[in-house]
C-alpha cells in the first residue's frame, strides 16, 4: 500500500482570495487563485494538477504494459487536457483528452493501439476519474 499526502490552503473569498497547494515531498509548493484557474494569471490550478498526474500515470502504465509484452518503449510522451465547464450553478470537469505518442521498437500498430486503450482503462488515475469521459489519441512514433 502506498499513501501520498498533499494539502490545499485557501484564504479569503472565491474571487479575491488566494491559496497554496503543497505536496508532502516538497516538490509541489505553488500558489493558486481564481485568476490562475479561470483567467491567465501565472500559477497553477486543480485542473492542471489533475492533468499532470494523469499524463504521468498514463505514461507509466502504458510503458509497463508494453514492456510486459516484450516491447519496452524508448519514450512515452503523454499530454492531458482537462476541461472545466460551467454546469448548472457550479463547475464540473467534463472531459479529459489524453494525447500520447510512443516510440516502441518492434511493435505493430494494432498491438500498440490495443495496449494504449487498455492502459487508459487500467491507469490508476483513469480509474479514479472514471466518472469523467476520458478520450485517447495514441500514436506510434516512427
């Protein structure tokens, strides 16, 4: 079992307040605010952090699954786009798009695409976010 710890601190109201997100390891210690979430002010936001976690987890899961088939990738690059929309009186993450390109010596495209689809379902972060539609665009790099 592995348990990780992070925290979010918020001070003030939604529009003028500010916060900080921190991780137990100390790697993450960043400010966030309404303007970093809904406008273009520099800083992070919860959706960006979810995107980073999902991209990293998916890349690891796909690499593992490909390696188990005997086709260890030389590189797996995944980008995650997390969409936050106004729904009713609040906001909701309505879509996640994973765009992946992988260099995998010796694998055929059909096997790669099947494995990429399985990794989308098997990735622990995908499982945690299963209530949200997750799309995948996977490409085998030449």
